[in-house]
C-alpha cells in the first residue's frame, strides 16, 4: 500500500483547545433548548453526505494571515497548492460550486480518482468534498469525505481539515494513510501562497 510519509507528519487528532470543546458543548446545549446555531458560526460536524466512522484532523494556526486571505487561497476547488505538498496533483476543477468535480493524481503512481465538492460556503469559510469511487485510489478505503474550514483567530486565523473514512476490512494499522500529515502539508502550502499573494 502507498504510504503518505512524504508529507511531514503531525500528531493524529490533536486535542482541541478547551475553548473549542466549550463551544461544541454549548451548541449541544442550545440544540436541546431548541435554539438555532448562529449563522456566523461554522458547522463543526460531519456533513450528512459522509458515512465514514474513522477520522483524522489537522488544525493549524497562523498569526500573520487573516482568515479572509487564507480563505481566498485555500477555497478554490482546483487547489493549486496541493501539489506543493508532494503527494497529489489536482486537475483543473469544473468549478467552485457544489457538484463541481476534479481529478486527483497520486504522484509516483498511475492512480487517479475523482472528487466532488459537496459543500462550498464562503460566508462560513468552509468547504467539503468526497471521493466518488474509493476503489480507484491506491488507499485501502471504502468511503472518504473531507471538510476544511477557516476561522478568525485574533488578527490571524486557524484552519481545521478533517477527513472521515472507512477502511477495507483486514487493513493493518500501518497501512492506514497518514491524512493528518497530508492535510498539514496542504494547509502549510496554502499558507505560503497566502503570504506571497
């Protein structure tokens, strides 16, 4: 199986700051009371289109990049920054609206597969996509969906990229892709582009 170790690794599913945990608990409390989540707050949960039971999360903060600038760089579905991470290359996307597609090629292999955009929310600075046919990937996946959102953090921003997936039965732990490392590479590459924009 293909390893994603070419990308710098980070700890899997880092612990969320106490403030984020409080916010999540607060949203559950509001739901119990029948109150609505404020429109300006991103939806931290898994999109309804995703069925994966496993997840990996990368969260990075940048004090020198505004949320607006990061969003402008990271949100286009064509994602020119992904090639800088050294693992995948994205083809030109068919658009930046829900239902748009792009083809991903895995560097060093003949594998290519299609991803479809399932969420594109500029107001909340969030996007999500899924792989249409996991059998075409070089990874032992049966389902895969990913979501990225950008939030203001003082004068800078934080970026959270989460993947939900299911693994082919019998897959060994060491064969599970390091998505945290992949997302970290994507976010850092986008940050470089944002700084030079």
